[in-house]
């Protein structure tokens, strides 16, 4: 991770963290993102259930981080390519199929800030079912965006009252 932050140019550096270990996975992700800079990609590997997606959702709070959750296999390949091409840090949760099999709350998703440049939503769920913790995060993000738009001065506005 230190090597990744030392150089601004070059390919993505990848760190792999197990979500099934006794370690503090969210803390490890945060520490890696802070130390690794824009070239860092963090893969959280889940080999057994239950799989909590909360640990990667926190990375979306940074705004300019590519975040995704997918099952290992063919669906993970395009996400890895998208993450590798992203000009910023990435966090991917890759779960073994057996770890999420039968989990009705599992939500495969991607959060790519580049989509906002085209007016699309940065968040895309791969299915109709969206986990409650993800719905809560998105609702909070929408509320914060609405408050910010009302609170911040508009570009090209008429200025303050009394001018």
C-alpha cells in the first residue's frame, strides 16, 4: 500500500482483505484507502456467509471512490476491468457464490462516479432487490444532496440580497 501511494502514475495497486477473518475489515479498508492514494484497489473477499455489505458501503461516502459488490465468477470480470480503468481508489466486495446463495438480501451493485458526468446515477443495482442497508445509504445520500443544493449558492446567481 505504501508503494502505491508513493507514485502517482502507473497501474492500479491491489490489496486483498478477507471479510471472514477476525480483523477489523472496515478499519482495514479505511486505512488502505487513506494510505494508498488514487491508484489503490481494495478487494474484500468473502468465502463464507453471512456477507455484510456495510463494510464497502462506507467507501461510497468518499464520493470519488469506485465501489462494487459481486459474486466471484463471470460477473466479477467486467467489474474488475471497470475498477482498474477508474482514475481513483476502488473497493470491491467479491463473494463466493456459496457465501450468498439463499441470501435474499444480497445485492450485487456498482457505484461508479464517472456515471454522474453523463447525468446518470452513480449507483446501479444488478437486480430488483436492494438490501435495506443500501436503501438507507442511498436515501441519506439523496437527502444530503438535496440539503446541499438548497444551502449552497447557485453558480451565476444574482448575488446576495441587498446588492
